[in-house]
C-alpha cells in the first residue's frame, strides 16, 4: 500500500497510529508530499489533491483520514472500533469532536501564514477560544473516551499533539491536568512515540 502524507499533518498521524496499532506499517510505503507543489501521482490517486490518501494494493484510493483508518481497521482482528452499533456511534461522535479541534487548529495556523497586516486578530482569538472551550468540554468527557486504544482516543491524541505544537500559548496541560494525565497514559505507546516526531 502507498500512503501519501506530509510532515506535521495531524490527519496523517491518525492514519499512522492506526497502522502501527494494527501491525500494517511494514506493508505501507509512505510518500512525503510537498503540498505547495503537488505531484501528478497524488492528483491521479486523489483528485482532491489532499493528504493523507491511501492507495491499496488493488489500486483503490481512500481519500480521508477517518475512512483510511476504518479501512485499515477492517483488515484484521481485533478491531479498534467497537462492534456494537450504539458504541460505534458514540466513538464516531467523540472522533468528530476531536477532529473538529484539529480542524480549528489547522485553520488557525493557516491564518497565521497570511501577511501579518492581513491577519484577522478577531478570527485567531475565536479559534483559540473555541479550542480552549472544546478541550475543557473533553476534560469533562474523559470517562467516555476511556483508556483503551480506539478511533476516538487516536483522534484525541492527534488533536492534542497538534494543538500543543501549533498553539503552545493555550497551555492546556497546566489548565487541564486531568486531560494531561489522560494523554500521559498513551505517551509510551509505540504508535504514539513513533508518530510524535511527525509534529
């Protein structure tokens, strides 16, 4: 399999954590992509030109991180996603919350790339406030996330890592010690340690 990725992508990190947890890293060839100069092979594999994108051995391409993670999870047992339909909905809902935080952090970073005189301070503040509020909300939901490795915990680990890297001023580890302790529980997992270098 071929995975198109890029350095510091929290979305790609989700896929790589999943691949390591499922034992598929030896079957995946990672292709580093420069998003400012997208190679034709990425556009051919994924017409959206986005990463991550996974091309399977049969030539099928999966275009979005959560779909790629679902695909990898489907290839072997035991599953990371619970089998019970009600539990699946709960996990996907928690994934959406964590992924939403990641999206906000990415949008915040993109805004900072604009010339300083064109940046919207109001928008940057809004991003920071919403991320902070969402992390506080997650801090209260930690028992729901649990301590087993699931798509929800993988999404949250990726979100927290990216927020820590891009928005250190939020200082969430100090203000939310329970969430910090939760993250620490996963910090020694091989999948988390190996992919931490990507952010």
